[in-house]
C-alpha cells in the first residue's frame, strides 16, 4: 500500500487506503489552528477551498471544511476550479489562506491537499513543517459552539481567473487571427475555464475530454505517450496548436501544427521567448528545467536564477529578483502579473500572443530555440535510502571535479553540470521514488550520464 506522503508540496495518498476523511478533517483542524495562532488581528479567519474534478474531491473538501470550522474558521467552497484559480481567490476574497484538493498528475485513485498562503503562494518549508507538527501531535484548538465557523460558497473563480489572464495579452490581436486549437483538458478542473478563455480570445476549439468528471480519459501526466490521440486531431482539423493540461490545470504541454508532441519543456521556453522580446529581465526556473531558458536569456543579456523544485521556490526567487518570467520544466508558467503559482492559462495566452505577433508556426518558433535532448527516468526508493544514494553520487563526481569542468549543486538532491550536459538525481516530493534526468544537445551524451548514475546506485 502506498503510504500517505506528507511533504513541502502538501499531502498526497490513495483514497480508501492511505488518505481518508478522518485524516482530512485532522489536517483541517491543524491548518485552522495554525492560522488562528498566527493571525495578526481578531478578524475572522477565512479559508477558500477548491478542488480538481476527482470524484473523491467533494468528500475530502467536506472533511477539511469540518475540521477548519471546528477550529473556528470560516470556509468558502469554490467548487471544481484550477489550482491557480484558488491562489487568485485567496487574495481576491482577502482570505487568511487557501486549500487545493488535488493529486495533480497522479491517477484517479490518488488525491491530495495543498496549502496556500494569504498572498497566493505555496507555503515555505518552515511554515509547512509547523502545520505538519500540529497534525502529527494532534495539537488542535477546538472552539466552543458559539465560535464554530460557518461555510459559504463562491462561484466567481473562473471569471476572476480569465480577467487576470486577459490583462497580460492583446485580446484584439489574438481574436483577429481566429486560431484553431485542439485542447485536451483530461476531464479535469481546466475544462470550463480554459474553454471560456479561448472563446474570449476568438479561438475555434476542438475540445477533447471536456467534461470535469474526474474520470481521466488517459493517464493524467501530459507526456507524449499519454497524448497519442492529440496529434491526429490537430492534423485532421488543421489546427495551429494543441494544448494539453493536467487535472488541476497548472501544467501545459504543447503539440505543434504537424501533430508532433513538443512537450512541457517548450511551454516555458516559448513563453520566455515572448516575454524577453518585450521586456528583457531576469528569469527563474528550477534545477530540473531545460537549459533552453538559459540560452534565451543569454541572447538578451539576462540571467536565470535556479531553485529547488517547487513553485514556491521559483515564485520566491522571482519576487526577490524582480523576474519577468519564471516556471518549471514540467509545463508550469509563473507570471507575477497574474499570480504566484504555475498556470496553464497563462501559458496558453502567452503562446497565442507569440503566434499572433510573429505570424510563425509553433514548429518555426521551436526551430529558433537551441535544441536539447532530455531523458527522464525514475525508480522506487524509500525515503531512508535517499541520503546515502545522494552521498555516493556526490562523492563520485566530486573526485572528478578537480580535473574536469564540473559544477555540483545540492540545493535539490544533486545536479551535476558539465560544459555540454547536466544530470540531476532527486527524491520526489509527492511519490516514494527518485528521479534521474539528464540533458544534452547530444542524446547519447544524456543517455551516458543516466547510465553512469544508475551504475553508481544499483
């Protein structure tokens, strides 16, 4: 049985096995207690709760809401909405915090709980640790009957989200192009809001898997093998681009006009290409993201700040360094003008804007970006073994660094940068696995780096 995973990225487990309503209620109690203990005034503590479309979402939401109300908090049920939508509503409704109920790219059996701060950003590690400690120690502050919180609903999330995204693009220009796009929303939280955004932008949409039922039409992670039906639909309908979302719509993968899967790494690269053309400035990306963004930044004399995996790390770096764009190589775009979390709608708007302004196809725009080959693999690994594995790999490459031009970064697992390639080994924040990824302009070089790591640890 997969264990309940409690990490900086939130809580994630399998419904009916490692995650159940009793646990969700206690996480609500812990979060409510944390917020009341850390409030700066006697104003009511309000928390908005949104969920992706998984059938278990309403059950977990009800349990969380019960715990929060028992701790004396007011809850606002947003319904089925995107993760970036919840982050926006935390600020829009002046809430003390927010909760997203989602397991992101995991299959339907999974669900999870993600906490969002009052400024619309994920919590840093030290604050998440305090919430977890309250949960583990059962240090809940239950309120008497007179102070029990109440629950209300709000249905404005989609409208607020679309309005924010439209402010960063030229709606009239994009509408004038009458783009035809194929969209795969995987029956997730992005179904309604993304279709509405594209309608506002004058697009003709062939919408696959467009009902927010949570019964995913294919394995949810937007990888090439999981999006096999998308390419033929693009060529059949002569569409300009294909967009694929994950269940909570914070990630976006791209397919070009020929039906070729471009992937998630190009989402950030193309968005950055557009932003740099308008306002050169620093960018931020995690250590698992392609070097494409470094090359694009260098072309305009800018730098890229690298962070550990996790949108909170990226968003904090963006704020601290006044970054014009940021994100993660898994298809997550962060534009501070809209919000502080990854947002597939932002990616869609910026890429359509790039297409509209350049009058070039996706394949032409991709051809202008330096080409790399990225290889990713993973293996099961219990948490207690990760430190020794990382130590073994670090020692091996540290011995070589004296004679080879090698840079070692241990912010997040270990990343080894060589002049023509890099490789990273890290433990997942959301699954009991370790990931290995390597990138080079030469695929054999990337494969060789993966093989070197595997020989060291197996």
